[in-house]
C-alpha cells in the first residue's frame, strides 16, 4: 500500500513553512513546560478542591459540578499534546504526564492507547469509519449529542472492532485499560460515595467530554472534507481573537495542530504568525465558536492547488547562468497578465499534473512575466522537462502571481542571495532602486561563470549597490559569507534573504550576532518543496528489540511494512512534514526524504519512517 500524498501546492506550502528558521523555534519542545505542568496541576487542584468543598458543604453542588466539568475539559489539552510528543521532549516523562492527565477524563486510558486513536483521526480526518472522530461531525441530532457525551464508549467499541489488526502488546494494554475503565465506574457506584461520585465526577465528566468534543472536533472539521486531499481546508480556523484562543485553550487555531501536530498548544499562535502569509495564499475555512459553520464546498471551489491558470506564450529564452535559463512570457490571449509586487512567484503547470513554483525576477512592465529556472539534474524532473520543452513560441500554462515574500517599506534594506535564490531579490532590487530606498545587494555563488545573472548585474542600474562573493576567492577561504559586510542593525533596517537552507542559516546566525532581531529578517527558501527523491529500492528493516526482519518493497513505505507487521509507530501526516513517525536508526544509512528533521536530528540517527528509506540493503531500527 502506498501512502497518499498531499496535493503538491499544499505540500510545498507546508514544507516552505517548516523550512522557515522562525518555525524551528516554534517546534522546539522543552523537557518541562510550565504551561503543561501548570495546567495539569491546576486542573487536579480545582477538581480536588471543588469536590472537597462541595462534600464539606462550603460550595453548592451545581456550582461544583460546573467547575469540575471545566477542569475535566481543560485537562484534555496536555493529553492531546502528549500524543504527539509535544508535552515534553523526554518521551518517558511525556507519556507519564499524558497518562496522568487522562485519568480524570478517560480513566484507564494511557497516552499510548489514545495516541493510536488520535493518530488514526489525523491520518483519516473526514473519512467515515476510518476516522474515529468523524461520528462527532457527520451524525445528526440527537445522535450527535449522544456521540459527544459518550465518545469514549464509542472509541472503545471502535478499537475492539480492530483489535485483531493491532500489535499484541498494544491490544493487551488496551484490554487492561477497558477493565480498569469498567472497574472504576462499577467500584465507585457500588461504594458508599456513589451519589457524590455521580454528582461530582460522572456528570461533570460527561459535560466536560461534551464540551471538549464540541471544541476539538465538531466545529473544527467540515463534514466529509478529507485532510489527505485538502489539508488546509480539512480544519477550520475560528474567529474571535484572543478571547476565543483563551476560551478554547488555543483550539480556535486548531488548523495549526492538524498541519503541524508536534507544536504544543501554547505555541499555536506563534505558529500561525509564521505560517499565515503562506497559508493565506490558499482558501482557509474560517468558522466561529457558536452558530452555523461554513463549509468549503467542492474542491474546485476552494482548492489552492488547482488555482486558476493562465495561458502564456514564451517570447524569449536566455541563458543567464551555467545551467540557468530565463524565460520571458506574455499573455497568449488579449487579456493582460495581473500585476504583482516584488517577491511574488507563479505556479508553472507542466504535463502529467506536475506543478513547480518559480519567482518572478523583474519588476512588472505591464505586459511580461520573467522567470529563471535552474536545471536540477538530480531533482524530481520538473526543471529538466521545462528546459527541454519550453522554446520560443511555445504555449504554456501558469498560475496567477502569489506573494509569500513581499517587500515591505523600510528605511534601508540588505538583500542577500545564495545561488538561484537571487531571482525574487532581483525584482526587489529594481523596486528599491526606483524608490530610492538605500540598499545593499550581496550575491553569493561558487564562481562567477556559475552565478545566475552575472552579466546583467555588471550593467544593472543599481550595479554600484551590488557585491558579489565567490567560493574560490582567496579572501573568502572557500566561504563567501566571510566577505559579507553585514552592518550592525539599526531601527528601520530589514534583511531579505533567499537561498539554500544551510546558507540562510549561516546568514541568520551572522545577523543575530550583529544585533538583527528575528522580526527584521525575511526569508524564502527556493528548495522548500518536496525534497529530491531517488528511485525506490527494496531493503530490509531489522527490529532490534525483537530481532524480526521486515522486507520493504519498492512500492511500499517503511511505515507500511511496520504497520503490516503489527509494529505500532505513531504517524499523522504520512508526508514527511510533521515528524510524528520519527524512529531511531541503530545501523545503516538513511535516504532522508522528509522536511521535518533538522541536520542535528539526522546526525543523531533519527528518521521519518513514512517517506524516508534505506540507502543500501538494510536498516536496523530501535523498535
């Protein structure tokens, strides 16, 4: 079985967000987060204090029931984070705290058991039967209300119908959880405290579950919209600002959770700040906490990946670098191209459904678009096909301009380009020159003959503001960044940076040392899309803890093979984007095909089993 893939435009958008260095800070999980510990401790304190005060006669039972229901609702949030390893970077601590949070809400449930249920929801959001939460969205009243109140019972039945498909150790633990769950209820109801149990826990628990299902599921997901087909429309964003975020413990931004599940709840708003410029290029579904929820409708009505295309004609082709060609386009019909601002790009639609994004590399003249394409001989084939097929006179199809890297208004600007990352910065340099805004344009490349637009920069109207830096120059000692005279930051200055991820990380580190605040540094990675992949080869995966050897075929992923062998590995996006399925490799070389892991993660022997494979015949996994 091959894992389904997000539409390419959406995947590229999400990969671009994750490649943003600002996003790396959002997903960095501490060992102890006061927001998580405080929430668990606070909920337990409220539950115990409210119960004690009610039994002692100091608090009216109706008020105690309401307070306990809210505490039970709130304590779900740490469990929710724990399922994705977002509560603590220490896995043992993460799972132990998650299980502790589950006790008042779902007695007997462990983090591991809920992890399976919740990951199935992430993988199959919107799919009837496959998604254990879809009943809370698709059913009608009063069935829906019953589903909200007794979702835990529905989950137990849903799991038991699939128990034969699960690993033995997991289902034995699940059976033990069910026995504890039943024993908890029966024991209390047969005890002398049955009335107190009913009034101060059982009824508040049902109310708390109803509230959390409404907030976390029912209003969040448009009925029948499959996340695997439409990841950005599969979950709503809620209007209401800060008060909605507080009332829902950040679930007003639940879209952040579904797109980036390893982000903890207290950083959803930070994730949104980083992701919003790119996500707004797609059709986000906005809802509200109360009232009728909007539905995105049919895919053709809202799809960002199938956006309107325009027919264009290639009027000029020019070699502007060693393997770089610039293409000038004009409308094939009488309708003019829409205008754009510096930093914009267009989707280029090739045969077989291939879509690639290329920056518009000069200011709009009212008629023409110009893009530059570097031929990547070890890439996925799009650039090679474009170089081979696009000739003067050819009719091609492009999308309308989109801008995820817009140039703002600043007192002065520093532009830094690495390789083909020069393309969006050329349009910015032209705009800054015409606006008479002071700027400096640093261009880095391996050698002059390989630098895109080398000849153009020598005679550009702003040539005096250009500084070129090359690997082979003696003063750079094979590091062109050593020669960049990046000034100390002053208020009103901005840095715009585009190039490979490693290059940008070096420049950002340099800027940070010179006092540049993160919100004055704007980046775009030209390699933010799907990572290059080679031809699949079959390989063996050895599970070190049991000694089992799995055969992974060319048409299946390592995750598929693990699931078929009943070796449970949590997985959410199955796209190499979220990092939920990370495992440790004890031996063997990995061909990394994800965008979730950092270089440090990979050096430490971690891999995403949903998309990455062995570079060789065998991998030994710590499973």
